[in-house]
């Protein structure tokens, strides 16, 4: 269970962390040579385009909830839209606090689904399907966007390092996923005889086989949802699409936006920095995205202002409702426990229930 101990020390450290980041952005960053005038441009952003960025933020996380509902709720677990919202937003808040590709959000989501009554193996399979659908869009976009720019089909830089290298990474990731789907989904069952014959080593091999089996089951489930044109696919596309649209609106708020292909590739290449072990990727994602856009010949000042504005909407703003959703989720989980206790008491009191 992902516990949050709200001691006075933890609260003070959290507040200090946020204040330090804001102080750095407002007082230190403007002192860097050539950036002071650029930083003050934020005060002159077009309110209309900033409002549009806010709308795109809501739509992006709405797509995330749709993706969650389509993958998990259809598996049989009973969750209302409100409960799905609590899990997804609380998971996103955990992702903000713990980087490494969103491991914190995955842990919290798995905990909530187990408390909702989903079987452990089903949670693993569905979580992999969820991630495959979400990041499959990511990798496919790297391939299409990189190739399109390199071949001149899309408008923007055709530099090999920032077009074909990301495209190759995306293609390799997709190929690895397809190869992983070839593993039998019941691999651990097939190793039952081997485990009996080889003692401790055999049992270890059987336990380790759960990982490739779950990986294969999750990838096959995701592929089936793509073939069926499941809402999960549209949820994943909406999540990324509207998130990129926030960056586009942020550019428009301070001037002209670069070509869409440049925004999309700069966004996805910069997001790779989220794998760095920084809280929420703070600093890494910002710098990576700004650097990627500058590599695509976007003016440094425009990239800096647009990316920082994008991060304010896509990162900082959702953290507040995400934190609220976490505490709502704790109450929801406690209500689930009380309902199960009441159902057990009612079953024990009923002769039919006792016989059953």
C-alpha cells in the first residue's frame, strides 16, 4: 500500500521543495545571460490562448480517465467514473512526486485496484495493457514523425540525430513489444513439471516466468483492443494529443507556434527525460523539451517561455486536484472495506449464506 505519512517534517519538506523550485524559476533563471527579457514575456501572455491551454489540460486528463475506464472497468471490476477519476488523478500526482517513468503512479493504481477486488494477475495483465496502449502511441508517433521529417514529408528540420534516431528508438521498442507477445500467457503453468523436478531452482524459474507471461497477456490484450477500436485507443490518443495541444497553445499565447511536426517531435523527444530520477522530472523534462525544440531551430526564448507555460498547465496545475483525489481515494477504499465487511456479516447471518 503506497502510504503517505503527513508528518510535520514531510509537509515542511514538501513546501520547501515547491518554494525552492518557484524561487529558482522566478529569481535565478532570469539572471542567466540573455533570458531576463524572455522570462518577463510570460507576464504578457494572451489570456485567451492561456484559457485554451487550460481547456486542453482538462480534455487531456479526460482522455486519461477514458483510457483507464476502458482497460480496467471492462475487466469486471466495479468502479464508477468518479472512482476511476480518483485513481487516475491520484496516480498522476504520485507520478509527479516519483519520476522513473511513472513508477509511483503504477504502484498506487495497482494498490487501488487490488482494494477494489481485482485479482493480482488481472491487475498485472491490465496494467501492462494500459501502458502498452499509452506508450504505444508515443513510440508510433516517434516513428511516423521522425520518418516524416527526415524524408521531407513533414515541415521541419531533417537532421538525422533528432529525427531518425528517435524513430529508430520507437521502432525498436515496438519490435520488442511484438516479440514479447510471442511468449505463452500460461508460461508459469507450463513450467509446473520443471519446478517439481528441480526443487528450489525450478520454483524460482516458475516464479520468474510470471513476468514474461503477464507481459505477453497484456500486449495481446492491448492489440485486441486496437483491432476492436476500443475506446481505450481513443483515450490514449486524446491524452497525448491534447497534452501536446497545451504546448501548442502555450506557443500561441506568446507569438507564433512552430510547425505541428516540430512541436510533436520536440515534445516526445523531451519527454524521454522523464526517465531521469528527478521528482516528477522537474528540470529534466523542462530542459529536455527546450533543448529538443531548439535543436529543431525554434528560437530559444520562445521555446523557454512556451515550455515553462506548458509545464505550469500540464504538471503543476493537475497536481492540486491529484493530491485532493488521493485523500478522496483513501476514503473510497475505506468505504469498500466497510461494504465488504457488511456483506460478510449479512452472509453469515443468513441460513442460505451459511449453507453457501
